[in-house]
């Protein structure tokens, strides 16, 4: 009887893990729609091409080398033994791989929006190969993989906690994006002759809103799946709390951004509201399991405020990010890491850390992730720039990268010149 119960739990936990992975995979559609809505019509086809191509590359590269770097054990040739009860696992190991690989694609999707409208497609895809195959798995091996950072120190022993990836996934993606933007430069017409910021509106705000709702839905798999199992009372309760807190933080983030936008611009800026909701999701991702719903709401509210000011200030610094990805995933990702100790404080036994997060550990983890991903990324971007260039020509940027890079337009019937 006991063995039958375990087998049932194993089946349910595996199924839950796979469903959560599928929800995270659906976030690829969310990023595609969000980015397609926030770029100009003449750049829509290319942004969609980047999103489906980066997902495919991420899946291949993580299978071929990334998972081995991050966790050890080459599975590309050997496969994964799903040995069930005999192996002592409480879900199929191959379901863990599937859940992990969609996280890799999420990190790379963050880069896509930040470098939109002026980057060469193939330069971006070459970077995707390195990011998903080496850069992300390396920092993942120091955090979720529990390896020492370059053999020097262990982040877990310092009290670094990142439940579902505010730093490991989101800040990492934003760090790579920042490096790319610095090498790439701003879009033509983004800044005036006196340095003033000029708005470049997105072409399709209904699509951007749809993308945000898709991401919001997918985030329940992102955070909920990180509980790892559901088929016992404790785990089921933990999943419910994570879902509740994830939703509360997102809602509060949207409201926080809307209120600040009204105070600053005297308008309910939809793009800020969308980014506020995403900021709330990013912020709670580092620790959705320990706050009360009130605390989760306050974290989201603060994230919504932070992201508006971050977007404004990055624009003033002439860091051109068409979708606000660096602010949403980078600045707010750091904030999410730093608030974890407030609800999940360190626990010591006999002077030794046995659980929880410390501010020192969170800072060390954030610094390690940023330093590695940014440094490695800027080297790769620079090498690609020297070999083939990363930016399209001024003419192609003016006419749009859809035709230049993909040979087709997303909305050909609206092209009045034909």
C-alpha cells in the first residue's frame, strides 16, 4: 500500500512538473507578443523570428552542453534514466530537464526586446548560442547547481536564496541585454540633438497587453513549479501560497506603476502599467514562498514604483531599451533578491547557517551573477561586432529590419507606398 501511494505521488509530481514547464514554455508566446507590440510595425517580423529561433536554439544548446555544465551528467548522448521508485526520486528526472530548459529560453528572451529594432538577426542568434550553451549554465552551476564560484566560494553557504530566479534567470538576462545595448548603441531618432529623450511608440498595444497577460499566466508555472512537487499536503499548501503571492505582487506592481505614472505624467501610461505588472512578477520570484499576502503586495507595489523610475533614468543615461527589459528584469530582479531576507531570514544552528537568506549572501549572489554574465556577454558581443558587426545599416534601420533581415513585412496591407 505504501509503495502504491508513493507511485501515485511520483506520477502526480511528474505530471505537475511537466504542466508547469509547459506554462513556462507558453511565456515564449508572451515575450513574442509583448515585444511585437512595443516595437514599430516595420520591425515586427524580425522580433518574432528572433523569439522562435532563440527558443529553438536554447532547447538544443541546453540539451547538448548547457545542462551538463549546470548540473553535470551529459544527457545529449546518454539520455536520462527515469528510474522512478527504484531511483528514489519523487518525479521523473527528464521532467526536471524540461522544466530547466524553458527557464534558459526565458533568460534569453529578455535580451531580445532590449536590443530590438537595430541589431542584426544573425549576430543575435550567434550570441544566443553562447548565452544558452555556456554563460547562463555557468552561473546556474554556482547557484542552483551548488558548485563553488570558480572554485573559490559557495554562494549557498553565504546565505544566497533565489527561489525561482529573480537573479539567476531575470537579472542574468538583463545583464546580457545591458552588455548588448552598450555595444549596439541607441536607435536612430531616440535622442534629440540636445540629448532630450524622444518617444518612439510601439505599433500594437493590444498585442503588448496580451503578451503581458500571457506572461502573468505563465509565471504561475515559473514560480509554482519551483516548489518541485505538489502531491503531499505540505507541498500543496506551498504551491497555493506561491500562486497567491505571485498574483498579489503582479497586481500591486501594475497599480504602483499606474499611480506613479499618473503623478509624474498626469496620464495612465499603459506601457508603464504593463511593465509594473511584470516588475511585480520579477520581484516576487526570488522568494514567493515565505511572504504573507500583504508583504507580497508591498513587494510588488515597490517594484512597480521602482521600474517607472528606472526606465526614466536609463533613458536619461541614453541606454536605449525599447521594451524596458533591463529595468523590469535587471533593476527589479536585484530588488527582488535583496528583499528575500526580510521574509526568509537566516537560521543558524550551533553558529552554522542551516537555512534562510542573508543580505551578504544576496549581495554576493547578485554581484557574482552580474559580473560573470555582463563581462562574458560584453566580450562575446564585442567579438561578434568585430567579426560581422552587430548593427544593421542606417538605411535598413530607417526602412525597417523586417524586409532587410527576413524579406517580409508583418503588416504588408498597411504599407501605403505599394
